[in-house]
């Protein structure tokens, strides 16, 4: 069955992308709350992995917002 409202599909994709980005940001926060005073190489690797995921989900969220018609003007001057 085909959805007759493509805009609704785009909004749902945007909600899913926002939820994924929120989860990724929460994972970074959780990591930072348990980070020891002196990080070891495994901590640095984990942090890099978490940041990469967070950045990817942010880009996905921005792309979904654009597709849903939420393009924002540049905030750079």
C-alpha cells in the first residue's frame, strides 16, 4: 500500500533522525560522565567513535529536515 501523504513520510523520517541524534548525544554524555580523570587510549578511541556517530546522526537529521522543507538560511555572516 502506498502512503498518499509524502510530507507525512518526510516528517516521520525527520522524527526518527532526530531521535537517533538525541540517542547519540546521550551516549556521548554518558561516556563523559564516567570518563576517568586520566583517559587511556581505549577511552580516546571510544570517544572518537561516539563523536563520529553523533556527527553522522546530526548530518542525517539535517538532511531529513531539508527533505521535510525545513531549510534554514545560513547563520554565518
